[in-house]
């Protein structure tokens, strides 16, 4: 689940040669998507007149439209490229990523989607501030949202740099930095001009493109094996060099006690983190009713489920038609397995079919990155403007116009930070950044949301302990884990300060986030407002009085 390492020269050369003859086609595909989405953004921007339009798209989207947009927001480059790569390298254990991401939606559906839509207005901070002291909890919620979003953004930006540089044959550092900057500028334009309406339409278009592109490659792989799944899996197992072990649990997780704990930790973070991801949470506010919120999650589960089923074919197909050494040489984490499989299934390096398929899949991956970064930027800028600027700095006195202006300026600032960090991380393994985003969301955001909705003794102190404790513990544990140092695939492989053995901190930081929220509430001298909790309970369960 990481963005890419620098490509091995031989594999980069093969992929580049496969694309070089058809570079005009590749550039045309990229340009067509960018122009089309900018047109949509400008069109939506003309209809964005109020804070509700900017933050929540005027709450005018249907359950199906929002479900499609949620799918587009959720299926990131990490999902598309990372899962296929994990399956191609680790077989059964890689497939567990697909299961984790899909099961996570059941948590979102059962515990979060409907109550959140009923209780809030624009951000997670609205729910927390309903029955607690506004300024401290909004500051904490805004801080957590921005941290999660920026780390998630960093992973997408670095992935964009490697993907586009591979396709366009750019090898210089200056060229890669320019690509990261281009993605950042497009992201800023999408959000500042289009707001939630523009971002939602871009995500819907991207979801259709991603499903269509994945469906095409899946069909071609199955066609190559005469739609015989057993033959596909058998060839993958044989070609992997691992034999039957490739199709059984334990290749990546299970060799040692630590790796088993790492799997449990990763699983907890993936399953619980989704229900606390800020760019997913704000999507529930774009529909007019709680029923539509529930319907949108049902649609999202169906679309995302179909996509993750296809990643199984993509991953095992890549393992069956590519040599493991070529995949690893291209990217140690396997993230280029899907594009390389597209190149091979289309006829191989130098063929017209291969170049076209490589161009299509890479353009779809680029579309994926743009849509996800727009959603992430909107989530963080909305939280800054609505929670920190309007309710903390201006103490609720800001007009809607001032609030939206602050959100737009926050988008520019977050975009600049993301460009700078993305340029620095263009050649790094950013698995830790993706893990950090999920771990912080599950450790800091989810406990406070659940406690606030379902526990009447929860207090402001408990919320602050939970958010800041979950945030600090997850960041600290990732910094001192093998993700950052001590391994060939670490961010800094030549040094070793990894005293925490697990690559994902979820096993420690998520229970700690819940525990700190509970202890902080019990030790607090603040008396919970029973009437406010009763109001929130009725509102969250029935939708009465919801915005």
C-alpha cells in the first residue's frame, strides 16, 4: 500500500519504449481528462453561491450519485495500484487488503453514516461541538482532519509523480517535481472553483472511468486464460516461484509472531480507519436525508465490492503473466504490477495494443489521484474554515462569504504544503504515510465520534485526550517503526531507529485512543449535559431537526 520507489532502469526503459511511439496518444488522454474535469469544475463553480453549496454541494445529490462519488473518493491510487501489486507479490495475503477495505464499509454503514448525516452540518467538528465546549473540540477536530488529509495527500502526490514520469519518459528530478506541482495546482483549482459540487462530479466521472478501465483489463486477462479461474490461479502460483504457498495464508503475514501481530494491527486500522477518514465523512453531508445517506453507502459497497473483486483478477493475472523479478525491479512494493500487466496483455513492450492499454490504465490511475486529492483537500480546508476560522478564531461571527473565502485560501495553503512535501517524497516509500492516515483516523477520529454519539458521560476532556492522544501515539509509533528506518523498503533504509517492531501502529494506538477518551471523561470535573445528549440521540437516530 505504498507509493512508488524509483523505477529500475531496465523496466523503466521497457515501459518507456512501449509508450514512446504513442506518447501523443498518452498526452492526449491525460489532457482530455484534465480539460473535461476543469470544464465540469467551472460549470459547478457557477452554481456554488453559499457555504452549503461549497461544503455540501447544496445537499442536492441523490443516494446513487453520492454512492458513485464516495466510491470515487475511496478507491485511491493505493487501492488501484497497491492491492494489485500486493496480490501479485504475496498472493492470498495480498488479497486480504481487498477484504479489509470492503469490510470497513460495514462499520461505516452500521455505526457512522446515518447518525453523522443527522447530527452534523459540514464537518466532524459539528458533531463533537454539539454537546461539548466548542473552541477546544473544534480545534482538536480540525487539527486531526488536516494531519490525516495531508499525509494521505502526500502518498497520492508522490504516486502521481512516479506514474506520469514513467509514462512521459521524464527521468530528471526537476521534471518529477514539476509533475507533482501540476497535480497540486489542478487540485487547488478543483476545490477553489468548484467546491463540493465540482469535486463530487469529478469523483463520479473518475469512478466510472476506473470501473471501466479495471473491467477492460480484467476481461482481457480472463480471456487469455479462457475464463478458467483455476487455470489462472494455477499459472500464478507456478509463475510466482512459491507454488501452492502462493494461494495459502502466511506468505507475508505468518512467518513470525511479529508478522502475525502486524497483520492484526493492519486489519484493525483498515477496518476502523475508514469510518474516521475525513474525506469520506464529509460525503455524508451532501445528500438531503438520512435515508439517502444510507442508500449512498449501499451503492458504494456494491461498486467498491465489484472493484475489489476485479483487483483479485488484476493481481493474480499480473502474477501469472509477469515475472516476479520484473515486478520487484520496477517497484519493490509491486505498485506498477497493474500498468505492466496492461502493457503485457496488450501485446508487450513495443506493441501498439500494449502502449494503448498502458496509456489508458495510467490515465485512469492519474484520474484516480486527481479525484482523491481534491476530496482530501476539500475535507481539510472545510475543517479549517468552518471549525478553526469561523468558530474558534472568529467565535461564530464570520459570515458565510468570509467562511468560504477562508476555505479557498486554506486550499491554496494546503496545496502548497502538499506540493512541497510531495516533491520531497517523490522517491520514497510512503506506506508509512498511508498507514498513518488510517491509523490516525481510527485512533483519534473514530473514538470521539462513537463516544459522542453513543455515550452520555463523554466530556470535552475525554474528546481532547482521545483526539490528541490517538494522534500523538500513532505518529510517534510510525516514526519509530520499520516503515521509516531499518529496512531496504523504509523511507530511510541506511539508518536504524526502529524500536517499535510493527509497521502499523493500530494495535496499540487505536485501543489507546478509546481508553484515553474513557479515562479523560471519568477524571473530568465537567458534568455532561444530559439534555444535550438526549437531543443529539434523538437527532442522530431520527433525523429530526437535521440540516
